[in-house]
């Protein structure tokens, strides 16, 4: 009788009946060979091993094939029944004697012996061999059932692991979309607030800012809705964003974009640089009376994509904001953690002379 915990294990999808029996017969062949060796050792007649192998295979393999076929055909219908194992043992008991009688006749024909008639068959020695056949068939059946149980456990474990990985991946994607969505309103609200102030004070400049905003949205709208973009597209988006900031800050803002042509098709998450560049302006250059310059550069080293956002502004902690780079840098760190784990990172350090350097590294993935 099997326990409730065993019945709770979901059955693996059944294969074709014949192919399953043929697969199980490999175990029957091995068990029959071992049985022949045991018998030869018990009777101490090693010279009879070839004949004993023939008899053992002729008895064990067909007998187990019948038991296994009946088990596969009818046993699943008794799933959960308290006398399921008793029924299986009864089937084996009924099969053992005919399997031994038929195997003796087939083996005798193969080795050239005279097979016993039905009247001559029931002797004490042969009855003991029928019992031995019964025990062998029970042992083989137990091994096959246990192997199938282990396979079901592995199958259930793999399915559970795949479900867990799918749920985790969906949760990470949802978290990533949430983090990515936080970037867009933050930047747009700041720009629209500045645009609102310029409409009455400087309509011509407000119109220029609106044109730059449209260019920026055209460059970024598609990227923000996809899971990845290219480094060339990301640099184009930053060019549009810095052009927009240039309208707001005028001559106080200068910028350079340094992208090697061979890296233009490298893949990376969309809008990854925007919060870093925005930090450089808001916390570094905008509070500085004379403004300054932002430089964005990219390089490939040892299988990693390295991107640097450098400014010559006030430096970390001197603008009145957070020394760690604020929400933008934290959002970038979180996105990289979700996407790449320990394989990516972002670091903020003071510039050599002045300003701030943000060093971002992530796996190099080409389109």
C-alpha cells in the first residue's frame, strides 16, 4: 500500500505502452542473468551456467513482460485504492507458474533437452523454482515501480522549478517595468515645469524647448516601451536630451558624446543613461554659476561594456542633494541588479579635478 505522499505525486505523461515495456525488459534481462548466476552458485555447478542463462532468460523475460504489460494497462486505474499492491502481487502469483512452465519448455527446445510433460512437471524442485520465479518477478516489479516513482518526483520537481522560475522572471520583469516607468515622469515633469515658466517670460525660447522636447520624445518613446535598445540609439536619445537641457541652460551647458562605431549595436536596457546624465546636470552643473560640461563615453573591456558619465560640476554632496546620486542612481542600480545580478554595477566617485564621474559596467551583448 502506498502512502498519501506518494499518491500526491503527479504522474508523468505516459509513454507508448510497448516502448515502455521494452524499456523495462532491460531490467528483466539483467535480473534474469543475476538469477542464473545465483542458481549456479547454489548448486555448485559452474559448467551449467550457459544452459542456466538460457532457462532463466526464457522464464524471466516473458514472465516479466506479461506482468509489466498488465501493470501498465490496469494498475493506474487503481490509483489510491488500499488493495492496489495486493492486486499486483496476485497477478504476479498467477503469472509465475505459467511463466516457469513455458520458459522451461522454450529453454529445453533451445538447449536440446527434453521438456517435462504437464503430468511430470509438479515436483518439489520445480515448485521451489516457481517460488523463486515469483520472488524474482516481485523484485523486478518493485524496482521498476520505484524507478518510475523517482522519475515522477524528478518530473514534478522540474515542473515546480520551471513554474518558480517563470513566476520569478515575471516578477522581475514587472519590477523592471516599474523602475523604468519611474524615469519618464520624473524627467517630463521637470521639463514641462520649465516650459510653463518660459511661455510667458521668453516665448521664443519656450518654442525652441518644445521643439527639442518633441525630438527627445521621438528618440525615446519607442525605446522606453521595449526591453532593450542599442547603444547607438541610447546615445542618440542622450544627444536629444542634452540638446533639450542646452535650451534651458544656454551657454552654461556643453556636452560631448564619445561612442566608438564598433559599439553602436551593443544591446543594453533602454533609458539607462538618462537618470545618470540628469543627475550630472541637476546636481553638478545647474547649481554651478558658470555651468560646465558633460561627457558620455563608452568602451569594451574583458567582455564588459563600460560607460562613463563625467561632469565638471560641483561634485558629490556639494549641490545640496544626496551625495550618493539621489533617486536616479538608485533606480539605475536596482535595474541593473534585476537584469544582471552581480554581473553589472554602477559607481559614483569624485572627479580627479572637480565634478563627478559615474562608472557603469554591464555584460557586453551585441545585437
